[in-house]
């Protein structure tokens, strides 16, 4: 099966004014929609951050060719994924609701899935790459959701010569596949084709080179690199899991100026303060200083810290920031429009001033010269008759100042 | 090649879904109900018992059996959604759907054949024949090809119906229409019931000759399956 290579300079993934809906609502109604979304993507990775209500599922479904968009076009390497069967077998998809073809066993299911691939891959090899060989003889119906997802990930990342990778919540429910292995595989794929990771987790979006916020069915904004740009510039935040001595750690941290706020959630509240375990959310201006402060406080308090993780803004914060930015843009555009209208009005007023009115009278709103109006200081009075301006019309004589009670000559 | 691979994949998926308890239950019904029907008819009168038993089997048992066995591979879904787990890996939606319909039809054909043959045997074995009764062998031979033909036509119709409605509810309407108007006029030609009645010697809708009825059934099966595949492709 030959594959059409992308034209030089042509993006591998092109979306043009796509209007689409998912069918995830009650009675197969739309839960999220896309309203005229456009996107050009080459071999790179991008995280689309948003909720299903923002149209993330609708986006995933049109990208993998499950549904045809209501309007607009989707092209992957110049082909429509809904119609082009030979393209669809090169689109790797990791769905939110994993679905394997039902077969006698997992191995048979994988074999069935790979039967349309351009170059055959042994089903056992697909599973073995992610250490899932033990699932092979089991019945598909006996798999748990995370096992089905693991098989789906293994299948998606085994596709030879992929044209597109679409991963919906790629790092959710990863009990069977090591996260680092998946990150590595996605990064590897991003070197040869577009990788679109659709997620509602800004922390997951951080793993990708670029993040695009899908807000109310449209791409609202785009940020490069870490999630700092996804939400307003908040303080650095670290989450600390403490198995014992949590209270003492909080006390030690509270004395350090690097920590501006500490939220403590005790999981066990033992009478012995040193036995208290819990989760601390520590915020400060500088992440490095904060990490150092935690290290110092841990040493000083003798607390047992299990893990430390960088805090990330939640989707609610990202949405709020997006809403704020959109409002700001809207306000700026309204102000710009008002300024333009003002400038236009001034321009029109100036033009009217230069144009003589009927009988040589100045146009309404023009500079008050003529009837009773004295010429302004430094402004020369216009000529009473300008043959250049009036052409071959009858000459009209402007009434001179102080003769307002007289009719102009006809 | 791709079409064959896709149809085979569809068939494999359908077979996997048919290997459950529900299919065994349907097979049990296919065996027990005709026996009961045949015994009741035989008790009523031995003459013409097999015709009456067959009539009941084709009226109720064959459509309902085929409906159940066509629904099992698809589940409570629209056929387009049912084929997506295979189509997402590059298999052709339309041919995967054809694989589903074919397996549903084959399962329905086997069950219908079993039901019809059992009904004839129970009604005829050991009982004196009436003057107008065909020989037992002729009855069985006729049943052997009529039952699968009718079952495949039903499966194709149900497959097409399953492409309508978000959970494939269209197949239910096909079944309802078949019960209500399936032996009347034009509907009797288009829906399998009319041709089935014609083939087993009951009423002939629009006076279609008995020989043409089998051709009509084959044509209806092909057209319905083709439209079903096209609808899944779109």
C-alpha cells in the first residue's frame, strides 16, 4: 500500500474552518462543538487543552476520521481521514473510551486490528513492546479499562509510518504502561508526524512543546513550552507528600521567607505530632528558593518526605485566564474601533469644512466663517469663488461678513 | 484485498460476539419452540400438520430468531458505531458491516433451518399423511433451502435497519413493518415475509410466481446489504 507523501512545504495536518460536534451528550446529542477551527501542523507535538464541552472530543473524532465535520475540511497528508481507508490505518489514536475489535482473545484482536496495516506487524510483538505479552491469551471482555487502554496505546504506537497521532488524555489511567515510556514514544513520533495530545490537564500539556487552548469551540490562544503561559503568572507551587512529621515540617517551613503560603491537608492526625502524615501545598515567588526551603525544613524537622511534585494550574484557572484574555482582546478591539470611528468622523468633518456648501455657505459643522463668523486667527479666509473647485458652474459669491440680513445674489 | 480483509475482520468480530450465552439461549429457543408448535399442530390434526407448523415457524420463529442473532453481533448500537473499533485501524467500514451482516445471516440461517426441519420432522414422523401432503423428504428438502434464504433476507433488512437511529433502532421498525404489512402488496414483495409465504405455499403477494419469489428474496438481500454497506461508509 503506497502512501502519498506530503507536498514539500505543505503541513501534514490541515484543518480549515471546521465545524463539528461530538455525540457524547445524553441521547447522542452534542456535548462539545467546534466552531470554525483552523489549524496547520507539521511534524511536531502540540497539546490541545480544554474540556469536552470546549470541543476536545469533537476535535479528536474528526481528526481520526470517526465523524465527518459538519462544515470545513480536515486533511491529513492531503487526504480526508473519514474517507481514506489507507490513511486511517496510519492514524494512531488513543481514545478516551478505549475500544478494541472484539475477538476470541487479545492476541486475535490485535491481529485483527493490524490486518489492514501496510506492513504486517506480529500481534505478539505489538504487545511485547510494552510488556503486555501476558494479556495476549486473555479474552478481550475480561480486560479492565486500564488494560484495554494499555493494549490500545501499544497498538497506536506500533503503527508503521504513522501519518498522525491523536491521543485523548494520553497520560490518564496509565497503570500498565510506564508514563516515561509513553512520553518518549510520543516524542519520537513527533519527529516524523504531527502528534496532537488532547487533554484537560494543563500539567499533562506541559510535556509537549506547544499548547493550544481550545475554549468554547475555538482555538483561543497558544503558548510555547511550560504551562506558565496557560494561566496567569502565579507563584511557584510545590506539592509535598509527607509520611511522618508533617506538622513539624509545616512549622519549619513557616519560618522560611521563601514560602509565602502553606496549605496542609493531614491524612492521619495522630496524637503524636511527629507521626502526622499529609500533603502540603507550598507556594512562593521562586520555585528554586521554595525547593531549597523545603529541603532545609525537611532536614531541620526530621520529617519523612515521600515525594515532591511541581504544582500546575488547573483547567479552571486556564479557562479563567483564557476568558480574561478574550475579554481584554474584545475590549482592545472595541477601543480600537471607537478610535477609528472618531478619526473617521474628524476626517469627514475636515473634508466637509473644505467643501463649500450651497450658495457658497459653509457646510454644517464647518469652520465658522461667512455669516457673522470671523476668520480665525492665522487661518486664511477661503476665496469666495474657486473656478478650480467649481468647474464650469456659475460663479457664486459668498456673502461678506456683516451682511447677514441680505439675500445672496442669484 | 482490503475488502476481503475488512469483511473477514467484521465476520470475526461478529463471531466473537455470538460466542456467548445469549446465542446458546437463542439456539435453544430455535429447537424447543418448533417442537412445541409441531406437537400442538399434530394434536390438532395430523393431516397438514407440517404445513401449519411450518407456517407458524416462518410467521414468528424465523423473523424473531434472525432478529436476535443479527442483533447480537451489533449489540445495542447503530451498525456504524459497531464497526468503528475495526474501522479505526484502517479497515473498510462498509465491508466490516457486511461481515457483521453475513455472520448474523448465517447464524439466523442455521437457526431457522434447524427450527423448520425440526418442525417438519416432529409434525410428520410416524403420523399418517393427508391426501394433499407432500412427502416428508420433499418437505425437508424444500425447507433446507427456503429457511436459509429467508433468514439471509431478514438479516440484510435488519442490518440496513441497524444503520438508522442512534442505537440502531431502525431494525425494530423493520421487524414491526414485516409483522404488520410484510405479506401485503408491494411490501410483501420487498419484505421477506411475503416471499417466505409464497415459497412455503401460502399467499403470493402481487401474484408473484413461486419460482420468482426466491429470485426476489436474493435480490432484496443483495440490495439491502449493499445499501447497508454504503450507509456505513458515509
